[in-house]
């Protein structure tokens, strides 16, 4: 039985690395996959799934207007759909991916952040938390050594930012994965 999976974590937990490994495992056994990433995330080039460890590959881009039912409608037998940066999915897109898993019997594995720099759910993450058949928290650590569960936005001097747009694309120079205690400044 195919399922909708949500694998979430704070930044730097290896989500993109895990996605690339899953794609490799399917393809090494002769199975086709479709890989999608958010068009808004252009840190490594638009349409690239990139691990901070170095491996990367081209992926199809989704935007808020993308219709996964149409995109996957004419696809000959695919074994799995993989979605990176899933926090940028819309509610309707998550429902479409749920349908693809349950009606078309194609596993869908989504990787993304759970919350933003203010501790608020992203719309895509909220819908995935509601609809995913299985959820897995991937782990990373805070500078203090505790499990990191939050994403803290920082300015050029490393000070925590508490205001601003929910989406501001950036890497290690703009965000840190931190534990709840460090997020609160304790």
C-alpha cells in the first residue's frame, strides 16, 4: 500500500541527502522516480536538489500554481515521488499528493522544515502533519549539543531575528538549527 510520508527536521539535518539516497536506491534497482523541489529555493540554482555534503541533481520545479495531478498524470510507471523543500507546498498540493499515494498507489515522500524562524508552521508542513500516513523526525544537533528542533534566523552579526517575512531563502549565513532552549535565548 502506497503512503504519503513527511520527513521533517530543522535545517542541516540531512533531508536533501536522504532524498538523494532514496532516489539512488530506487534507480539502482531499475525503478523510475520523479523528484520535485520548490522554485522559490534557488540557493544552489533553480531546480537543484543539493546536499550540503556536495551531491546534487536536477529536479522538476514546483510553484504554488503547480498541479501535481496533471504533472504526474501521463507518467508511465513510476515507483516513487520525492519532494524536497516540502514546507513550500500549498494545502491543495498536499491533498493532491495524498491522492496520488492513495488512489494511484505511488508512494510520495516529502522532505522539509516543520516550522519557520518564529516557530510557526509553514502551510505545507501543517497540511503534511495533518495528512501524512507516516512522519519521521530527522535529527540534527544544536551548537550546545542538544537536539535541534528550531530554525533561528540571524543577521550578519549572528544575532537572532524575530521579525520579517516567513520565507527568506538562505543557508548557514542566515539560519541556524538550534534547540528550544537556545531558541529562547536561555
